[in-house]
């Protein structure tokens, strides 16, 4: 039986550390490649777009804001008409701001109110008797 010397222990330790170093180097290279891939501008943009399209709250917020601005603008145009009166223009802008904020902050209530108005209008719709 061969006697284990300090020299043999040292060689075994060196081989074990070299193996550990090569494994860690391999993992480090993999992580580097993964990081480079994820930092590619195309992948960053794609991830951001996916986050936006997935988030339902962002969709709802965008729809509510767009609806608020649109209805506010239409109400301003209806109120103002073709007037050149500066007070009427200012009142139209205030009305637009108010309607926009109302729709943005209370979209469900406004939607329910609009459904109620539409149902009332359908109730009073004249019937064709042919």
C-alpha cells in the first residue's frame, strides 16, 4: 500500500481546484452570453412591448383616457360651436377638461349612465308599423 504524502494531497487539491475553476468559468461564460442576449436592444424593446400588451390595467387606463379626451373634445365642440366669443371658448375648454377628468376617474359609472340613456332612447324610439 502506498503511503499518502503531502505532495500527493497537494496534487489532488490542485486537480480539484482546476476542475472547480473550469466549471465556474463555463458557468460564467454562459451567464455572460445570457446577459448579452438579454441586453440586446431588440430584446429589451420586445420585452417592454410584451409587458405593455399583457398588463390589463394599462389597457384599461389607455382606453379610459382616450375615451375621456374624445368625449371631452366632442362636448367642447358642441358647446362652443363656431363661436368667436372668448368666454364661450374658455367655458368650452373648462367643460372639456371636466368631462375628460370625469370619464378618466369614474369610467364604470359613466359607462352605466350611458347604457341607461341608450336604453331609454331605444324605449322611446318610434316603431315602424308597416
